[in-house]
C-alpha cells in the first residue's frame, strides 16, 4: 500500500486500530492527533503492539477543531511528501459526540468544527497532492469520510446558507441527549454531503478518484458508550470493538472490490460489512451538498483572513 493520512488516531479507539491495521498492511501512515506528543505516544503504543510496523508511522499534529491548524497540517504533509511524493488515501475520522453547545475561537460550533470544517480545510489543503497522485499510472486514490447512522437526527428543515447554520444549538445551549444527538447528527450529515460533493467535483473534472462516506457501526469506546447507549438500546443494536469496526474501513481503504467496483462506490454511503446503504433524503440532496461546500469555502476563507467567522 502507498502513503496514507489518517485524520485522527487517538491513543485507543477506531483511529488507533485503523492506523495500526494500515501500517501492518505495509502503508506509510501519518498518525494525526491534536498534539505532537499524543501522536508520538500513539505510535509508541503501536510499536509495542507490533514492532514490525517500525518505520511506517509518522506523527502529525492536527487539531481538527481549528480551521487554521487543519490547513497547516495539510500543508505540512504536502511539504513532507515533496515533488515526488504521493497521497493515496485520506481517512477523515474525528468525531466530537455529546456535551453542551460551545463555539471555537474561530466562531464555529465545536461539533461542526471538529466533525466537518476541520476535515474540509485539511482535505482542501491536500487536494493538489491527492489529485496529482490520482493521475499517476496504477494509482487508486480514495477519501473516506466517517459519518454515522445518527445523521438522520439532523434538525429539520436543514440548510447550509450562512455561517449561522454552523452555529446551531438546536434549541438549547445545554440540552438533553436528544438535542445533543441532533447537533451531532447535523455534523454527521455534513460528512456524507461533503463526500458526495467532492465526488461530484472530481467526476466533473475527470479526476480518477473515489470519495465515499460510511457508518462504522456503534463502537465500544467510552465516549460512544456514554453518549449513544440509549440509542443502541432503543433500536436493539450492539457495539463493535474498535478492531472489528476498523475492518470495514481497512476494506474501503484498500479493498480490491472497491477498486474494481466501478462507479458504484463513487459518492457511496457504506454500512458495516461493506454493504452499500441508503442515507437520509437530506444526505442525497445534491443542492444541499453544493451549498455546504460553498459555505465551507466562504467560512474557511473568512477565518484565514480575519481569524474568525463573523
């Protein structure tokens, strides 16, 4: 496998399991964490788990709650890879789940910032490298946006027209679990729309690459158990171990069936087990996806110019 960037790899959990799994398959993996120290600690832990991955793991400081920091991280990868470098796989995996409503210093809901806008800024910074790689002989570039079945909880009607749509408290700054799930759902809807619009743009430009989104399943991290337990009990669903959930992402990142599947995977929404799924009606709205992309561009540009979205 060729160079890979993983947008989030905490000390334990899905990102950790995916990073280790990719390295075990021979990939060069940029291990992205909020701080350099956390990235280095995660790599040390992976080397204890499997000394055979030594030399394949590279720490990357990337705070996905910040547009500026996310852009800087993407630019750092481009510089590191240099003129002869490549980037074949980008996995956008960070997720803030519950908690009271709050805004970042850049003026964006922390849920939208961490779960969507940081990934957007990172991806845009990496697009030249991804697209250059996609045009190389034998390449197979993929961008995976990790969403959730919780995207169906998004507030209705939903729109992405102004910066205020990135500041929705969904009725309460505090809010119970339902309101928190609604805020989370809006950000997870954005993950699907982002992948679909990226794929539309790539197809229109003739870039031979795949962008897709996926629901990894309920994952047995402490944060997910605390936040989503009621939902999984209500619908009779169970939690997957991070290692089991990582298997689906590893398949989508490097599986030959995806490479040979033609257009069916482009812009797709994928369920656990690698099954093509049907997301919500809002997630299939091409106009909404275009609005989200254009709003994200405007907000990122304003933050770059002024330091904060107004």
